[in-house]
C-alpha cells in the first residue's frame, strides 16, 4: 500500500508570486472542515503531494512533478542519519536522501553524536554564484554525487550552499533533553493518529464524497504511519494501523455516582470501550493512580479500579479514559459514609421524685445523622413541654419534676444512610436514691516554674503536688534540679488517658533523647509518641526526630530514629503528625519539612520511613503550619517564602494523591481543624486579628464567614457546643484579661472577662505562647487558661469563670486527664 503524501512534504515553485497553498488548504491539513470543491480551483501542485525532502514544481507543460528540495531552513535540531552522518535538522537529512538517491532514515541510536562528527548544514544566505566548498571525504561516491548535484543546483539558481561546522558544546549537553523531547513528540504523534482516524471517518463514509478526495484523505491518514518515510507501509507499520482504537462512552454513563461505607472493599468499572479494548488510565485530581503504588488503591489490567478498606479520605472524584485518548472521559463520584457513633452521659443516675434529670448526648457520622431520644424503645413525647426539653439538636435531654413512672432506659439514637446507633442512659427514681458516683472524673495537670500541680476543676481543690526538687522514682535524678533551679517545660500531651508525656528541653529528656526535645505528638492507633528535638534553645536550624513506641504500655520505654534522609538524621525543620479526630480515621502518613525547602517529605508513620516527596515550588511554599481533615482527606497548610519568610497564602492538598486542590495567596494565618473535621478556622494575628471560617467539602474549602477582633489572640481551643454536635471556638488574649468566644455555626461573638493578665511574652519559652487555653474534652465542663501567677478555670457551658487558683509561678502548660466509670 503506497502513501501519496508525507505529512511534512511542502509544495514549492520558483515563482514566489504564484502561491500554491491557500488558507483554505492549510485549514484542511490542520483538520478544519472545508467544502469539497476547494481543491479543484488551485494549481495542480495543490493536489500533488511529495515525500519528505521533495517539493512540487510545474514543468513546461504545467504538469506537477516532485523534485529535490533546493534548500532548508537554519533551524538547529541535530539528527543522526543511518548513513552515519550528522545533520543539522530533519530537513537536511531528507534532502540529502533525495539528492543522493540513497535511503537515509533517522538513526534513533544517536551513534553519530558519540563519534564527534560535524553536522551538515544548508545556508540560505549566499548568492547563486557562491561555490560550495569541497567535502572532506572525497572518496565517498555518494557524497561526491551530492557535491556535484549541489553545484548544479547552485548554478540553476537554487541559492543553497553546503557547509560544515563543528557542533556546539551545549548541543552535546542537551542530548538528553532532546531525547525526552523526541519521546514526547512520539506520544503526541500517536494521539494525532488516533484522533485523525476518528475525525475523517465520517468524511470517508459520506455518500457524496468524491473519489479524488477520498484518495487524498486516505493518503493523508496512512502517511502518518509511514515512520521510515519510504512511501509504503510495511508489516510493522500496518500493525500500528490495526492497533488504533476508536473509543466510545454512552452519554448516560458519563457521570457515575458510587456510594460505599467505611471499611468496605470497592471495585469500580470503567465504561469507556473500544475496538480493540484500549488500556484504561484512572486519575484523581489529574494524577495517575497506577503510579501511586498504594496498598489500598490498585488499577487492574482489565481497566477496573479497586479500593480496599475504604476510609473517608477516599471520597471524591475519580476519572477514567483510554490510554491514548483523553477526550472521552468518565467521572465516578465516590461518596463514603460511616456508621454513626453515639455517646451519652451519665450512663446511670439515681434521683428523688420531684428533681430534674439531665442527660447529654454526642453523635458523629458522615453524613451527620438524625438524632432523637427514646424511652424504653419508644419515641419520647417531646410535645409535653413541661415534662421534657430537648436542647439544641438532641445534645441534651432534661426531664423535669420526675416521678416513679419516669424510671427507665433513655436512649439517644442516631440514624443515617450508614446505619443506626444508640447509647443508653438509665434513670432510677426512688425515695432514697443509691449513690451512683461520678461517671467521669477530670483532673488538670499544670506545669509551672517550680514543679507540677494537679487540680480537681469542680471545686478547684489541689489534688497532688510534684516539686521540682523531688527525686524521680527509680532514679537519682531530680524532676527539675536542685533547690533554686527553675523547671523548663517544652510540650505536654495526654497518652491514652494513662500517661502524660512532657518534654524537658534543658535536661534532654522525655525519656533519654537527643538534645533539646521540645515538640510531642501522639498517634493512638500505633501507640507512638513522636518527639521533635531542637538543636539549640531557639527554633532555628536543623532538628532530629525520635519515636517512643508502645507509649501507653507499662514498660521501660526507649526511643528510636525513623529512617534518615540522605543518610542524615538532622535535616528536619518541622514535623506534622495528624491529631486525633472525632470521626476516628487512622491516618497512615505525616509530613516533614526541611529548612527553606519548598516541599514536603511524606512519612509512613507505621514503618517510620519516607515514601514520597511533594514539590511545592510552583507555589513558593515552605509550610509553617499544617493540619489534616479526615473528612474528604484534606491537608491545609500555611505557606511562607524561603529565606525571607514572606507569607504566600494557604495551600490545600489531597491527602491521597498529594495533588494541590487550591491556593489562596491572600488568605494568611495559621489553620486549625475543628475536631469533627467539619470546619477549618484560620487565625491571622500578624497585623490585625482576623478569624476566617471555611467549610470542608468534597471539592475543598468553602468560605463561610470571617470575624475581625481587636483582641490579640495568643491561643485557641475548641469546646463542645451546647446546641449542636459540633464545637465553638474560644481564644485567649496575650495582653488582656479576656477570653474570646465565637459560635462557629452562627458567627455570634461574646467576651468572658476577669481572667487575669497573661505573663510577659518575653518569659515564654520553646515557641510556646505566653497564655494557653485548653479544653477538657467532649463531655468536660471546663477549660483552663494560665495567667501570670494563677490559673483560671472557665465553665464552657455557662461561659463564666468557675474559679481562680493562685500561688503559682509562671504556669506554662496544662493537660487534662479524664477517667470514665461505668
């Protein structure tokens, strides 16, 4: 089968005023539709097509004929020929093949580069009288013939001179870049072939199409497959023709909605088909999922996508298309839901007749469930206002003026598409009620300059004291030092309600660690405490990471280092480990940053090794703060510019693929995720304090509202809302005796006054704030905030100060421990 035209052939005529290619004909070659009569009203060369290296001329009879191209442009793109010669560009190679009559093709091995040959070039500038220099290799008959023909061409007014020049050094250095470019061109060429077949299929099948046009179009298409430029299609090239797949997709299947539950295994089929069946590519946020090498995301050879152990972070959009055709795409929208969870308190209470019973309920789930109260499996008669009062969205049930008939099992029930869950609070009404004791007992540990004090928040009683001069049991070491030595505390965390881990940077210990251990993070599902060690008393330079395994177990603990980066343990700037959230998702990965490097290192927490790097150079982003949302799998970070530290906005990544979902260069400040993952609150304290609230959605973050306040915020915490199953925000001030309250659902703002002045900012150590504020948990009633020489216990339900506990020297940290009793 012969090809009548090569895709790069160019019609040519000596008479410049005689234009052979009209704009309509050019449009035709570029794939634009034109009327069938266009080719009939132009010179014969317009319908006569020549191979590469040849051009069309009109003879004395005005008949078209193909002749060797007289000259080439000076475009430099070195290419090797199968004759062992180096040519300046592809045009020079094909012209040489035409002039010599030899079969010269492109040598993909690029051997001539390694021989140090000089490229053969054509110069368009000389006059026709300029002679061509002799070739160095006069013994080569082919080149001798080439030289003779060139001279003949010059005397005939072709205006071309054959010259030689040594290749530039940078061209040899760009060899690898040229190779990559050639590979990209090959892929693009194959895409063009596929699309060309689809485009011209209808024209070839048209009943009114003319035979000459069909021949032209067939030649146009099949010349695409003539890779060796010999004008015919050999066996391998014919196999390429047969491999072209025309893909299709039923319009009704373009968008497919899929629903699944957390923990399920899910297989999704792609409905893009073809003859033969094309390889399928699956993507999420533009990234090829087959390249992720993830254990829970796999693409099978039959084109199906398989997700194992589904989590909320897997929700979102997945697309599939044929490997070489990105135009026909199917979108699968995956919704992942959870079984609701419900907690009530108290689980049992005994009261006298006439008293009031109060029961609280907290429900979580995605989507958020419908919450209702039942009594003994029957819906509660909430239409009796003087008897029952349901507060907010079922967060609390109040039974007034109870009698013996009110004894029973009161159930808080949550129902959603994911299922149904209940928890029971039992009420016993009797004349002489039996003591049931506290269902939940909270203690707050306060770390100050002279040691540790433990308090009971209801009555503000001192529960226990640890002096800085006490000796640690089983050792001969002091808690802080000998008499007169101040304690220096870095961070403190609660580990499984069993232990408190606190860093002492100046004594190099949580347990024995590298120098200056400061930051602590706890991963409950792995029972690990991650420690970030500084290298000095300032937050600068490189740091190290250590891990304490089996942190909640009663055993002798020790630290281990995670896998080093490039053979070094001390290259870390910051460590970001996900916090525990209400939806219960177990994150597998954290992130690490390096000083002034615009990117992230993804860290496998279980195996303590690095698995991936994330390049953030296009966004000029060195992450300073980073938080995780288990809902929809978002990673939100505050970006700064390297070296200068200039803020560059907020960046949102997809946790699964690390693809950038959004960049908001004007949104500045530190992000915080509400414990139920429903909202992200960004607090900017640089110039004026601005709090921006955004809702977590399946496509990123949506703006809800913002609040500007004159209060200089030092720290924020989230406290369970009285009216919803979500949270409110409380913020402490660095220079005033106020606590700022913000209802995150309505935007309502209040101030709690009289909480004492904070200690001076200069007294704060280890990048801690001069005034913290800490919440006591889901069913806790209180928050605690240290001041200059006291701590203040704040009732979060009434938004009042419960008590002040004084006689403390610079209280710095506070940690809550809660014990639950059945």
